[in-house]
C-alpha cells in the first residue's frame, strides 16, 4: 500500500488527487496552509477514508515546515513512496509593472521556492529510506507559452519545469525518480477566478476553456493512476496532449462542451 504526500491538497486538483489515491487504496497525507483548510479537506473525505489519511498544515515556502510535514507523514503511515509538489497560487491579472513587490514575491515563493523546498526535503529523506518518487505540478508557461498579465505565473511554472528536468538528471544514479504532472486546463476555482465577468477577454477565455478545459475528476483519476504505474525517471505525465488539443478544436463545432456557462 503506497503512502502519498500532496502539498496544497485541500482543494482543487490537489484534493482531487488525494481522493483518487485514497480510492486506489493508498495512505494519503494532506497539506494546506491553515489548520482550518486541512480540517475541512479531511472532513470532506473522512466518511469513507478516515483510517487512510491524515493532514498537516504548513507553508511550502518555509523549508522547516516541509521538514515537519515529512516527519509528521512518516509518524502517521511510515515511509513516503510518492511526494507531489502541487501547492501553487495564481497571479493577479496585471502587467508586471502594475504589480506590487509583495504580489509577485508571493507567487515566486510559493510556486518556485515551495517546489524546491518540497523536492529537497523529500529527496534527502527518500535517499535515506532507499526509495521514492517526486512529482512537480506544471502549469501555464511550462511549455514556453506566454500571455499578457500572466508573466509572473508563467515564469514560475517555466522554472518548475526546468528545475524538475534538471533534478531528474541529478537523480539518475539514485533510487529516486523525479517527474512532472501536467493537468492542462481544469475547472477549479483557480481557473474560474482568472475570468473577469462582462469583459471581452473573459468571453474569449470562456470559449477556449469550453474547448480545452475539463472537470477535476477525469484529470485527477488519470494522473493518479499513471503516477502509481510509473517506473521511469524524468517521467512527464500529461493529460492534455497536443493530439488531444488538436482533436478538441477540430471537433468543437460538432460537440459542444459547457465547462463554463
């Protein structure tokens, strides 16, 4: 029975992954920034999985708190087989020079420093236990795509992709496997909040989202199952592949999808 730790797993994709791993029979340690958010996530799942899960609140940008998360998880369920750095935040829809220092620093600390902290802590301990896999969550910008008012977020996800590929190279002679998860566009609050109502740009975004976006469940089910099956280092587990994107656009005039109404 695998033991999975997921940062930022109190809602959205992270919570969806936690549910899928639990359904697959895994032990899961949930993480969020506050005690309230963690307890709320546990409460939403405890009716079916209370004996298979535990929760720990701590901020990913604080390495000591990630050390505490690891130690807590091991006390609860023993060796950690899979560590997923999912925690991430979006940026305000502003041009770079319109953003306050605190705004962009928060994104960088959470999305980049948080991934480095989680990966470093997990790798160090996994080496000691002689096994383990680390997965980092990609997002807009990971493939080099650019868009106005997404510069800081895109920069952070581009950095995560580079960091993960390079860490996989460093891990090649170890028993630890490192990879990325690419969920594509998922209909979470994260994506919904990127749409400003009654705006022309919002209308264009909704049109694209209705073609390319998916609800949480099919995406997290796919990702969780592929993670459990993975045996490769430098794995890229991708939901919204290029062939799927092409097919979605080709078929969009014939198959209407209403992810966002």
